[in-house]
């Protein structure tokens, strides 16, 4: 009898312990509050993005001097590259019921919907699709010269965290799936940084803790981790002097150019400015966005991220109570195939619908509490789900994976032949491929020529790389390049 009592006690203790663990892993939020935070994040993003356009790339060597800022959407919202590529994804995720659209689906969506108003890594990814490349290869560093530094990893990730409340790992998996279309390496660390911050902001009001949550989602060996850590340290040393921190950012990370990691289009300067803007905003919605304008460089990008995070923390109800002019209109002027005229409420509502599904997909529940709908979310701790690849260009991995595909493509249709030649040169496999069947190789060379100017003449390719491409394609040179392209 004593043994039975001990067993019953042990079972009860274990059951109680398991119950407490399960409770510790969940958090509840009412449907109304979830909606309020998602809508707040969307409005904050629009404020930062669209009010930031007049400051975009205006302040580089010197900071801005915006002394007063009143958020304003009196003309409603409209499509801009900080939101409209994600709009394509969000719309079709909801339409198909699939959170992770396949890469072939994504390619088809780009070909149909995303042909204009795209730049840099995104523009190059779209050109690669024209010769048969699917994501994520359109964003691989070996193939896309912009992908190693471009800010596409951060300005195209907010929406995926808005639909993953309290689930930073889920947000990162969804986010990186989509941002890999155009970038890899350090920019993918920025995706994980910001998706963790946004996802965490649903249940954490302390902006500093939100930043540290983001830092926990970044590879400790990455440059992004060091950048965020440096900005925090500079803020702590100069908590009331944002200009001092801005000078340190410029001195340490600004290259004085448009491209490259330290350019206005690069992860170093934009990540620094974003984190600094949140810190110097000190929890104030308006001040955080105003600082994003003044830190400068690609200010609308920075302010959109800042506005999203602060908008979630504050919520739509708080934003609406401030009395700012907000016209409930969202005009799609850039993405054909999607609705042309929506409201901001419609746009935010798409995210709310997706969030409900993702909560349930990840083990959460919808429950009724006193006649109100409540969501019980299985919360996740932020962590790095995708470390930096080594080497960054994944050259060994790509050579092994693409060699059989190239050998098949070299005898295929014109597009396949063009892709085969491009991949062969980028992966430094010219000697190997050309020796298998010289006739097929020479025939394939003609198929890449119509795409030569659009791809190989891109300003980002090193002159030596351009010369090697030319020698291979036009002069039949089959000698190895001699180092990673």
C-alpha cells in the first residue's frame, strides 16, 4: 500500500511538473489585443516608410536635423518597395493557405507580379529568373553579386514576424525562406535579427529587451552580432548624445558609397542606424521614428522597421488615440495581379488572418474565455536558426549540387543552356564542363549572349570577373579563373 501511495504521489508530482512546464511555454492574448498589435505594427510601418521617403538618402556625411515630427497618413498608404514585395507573398499565402510558398511558386509570382520598382539584389534575382534560376539560387552569393551585402534581408522581412507573434524561431524560418530569394550570408542574419525583435515585441514592452532578443537570434560569429553589440555599447557610453553615436557609426561602418556592406544599400550602416534609432527613441514612438530620419542614409527603410516594432509595442488603439491623420486607404500601384484598391484595415487584416493560422499550426489553441476569443500561443525563445554559411558563397556545396544539373542543361533548350553556361562560369567549372562535350559547350555559349549585358555587365561584378566571363563566352577560354568568383 505504501509503494502504491509513493507511485501515485510520484505520478501526481510528474504530471504537475509537466503541466507547469507546458504552462511556462504558453502565453495568452485576446483576439482583440492580437489584432490591435498587428494593426499597430502595420500603421507604424507605413508611417516610417512613407513619411520617411522625403528623407531617403538625404543625410549621409552629416545627420539630418528633423526637430519635429507628426506622423501623417492623411493621403492614405500606397505600395513602396519596403512593403509591396511582401504584399505579393502575404496575399498568396492567404489565398493558397500555404505559409511556405514553394520556390517554384515564388518564381512564378515574381515573373507575373514583380518586374518593376525593384533594385539591386532583387533586380538581379529577377534577371536570373529569366535564364531559369529558381530561388534560393537567385540569392546565392556565387550567382548574385548584390546578395552578399544588400539590405533586402531586412526591409523584406517585417510581415513574416507580424504573423508570428511570440514565435521568433517560426518568424525567422518564414522570413529567411522568403528573403533568400535575393540575399545570403550576413543579410540573412539581419532577417533573423529583426524577425526576432518584431515577434518578441508582441509580449515585451521594454525596447532594450526587444533588441537583446534580436541579438539572441543572430550567429555570434557574424558581423551583424558585432554591429548590434557595438551600437548598444556606444549608446550606453552616450545615452543622451545621439550625434556622438551617429559619428561612431559613420566612422566605423560608412564606406561613402551606395553599394557594399558599408554603403547606403548595405547591412552595416542600415543595421547600425536602425538599432540606434530604437535606443535613442527611448520607448517613444514618435521620437524613435524621428531619430530614424535623422540618422539618415536609407531613412525610409530604417524608419519602417522602427515604426513596425514601436507600433506593435504601442498598438493600434494607442496610435489612433493620438489624433494623427490616418486615411484608411491602401493603393496598389505597383504589383499587377493583386487588388488595386484596399484599405489599411484590409491590408492589416490579411496579417491577422495568417497569424491566427500560424498560431494553431505551431501547437497553439483558440479558446473561449468568458465569451471572448483568446489565443494560447506556444512561445519560443529567440535563437539562431541559420548560422552563417562557410564559406559565404557556398562554393563547394554549389559545385557538387550543380555539376549534374549543368551537364543535363548543356543539351537542353536555349534557356537551360544559358543557365548552364552562367552557372559553369560562376562556379569556376569551365574546364570540367567544356571538356565533356566541346560541341555542346560551344553551342550553349551562344545562348548566354543575349543576357550578357543584363547580367555580366552589372556594375557590381569585379572587372576581373567581367573579363573572365567575356573570355569564356566570346573567346572560348576554358582556363580556370583561379580564385572564387
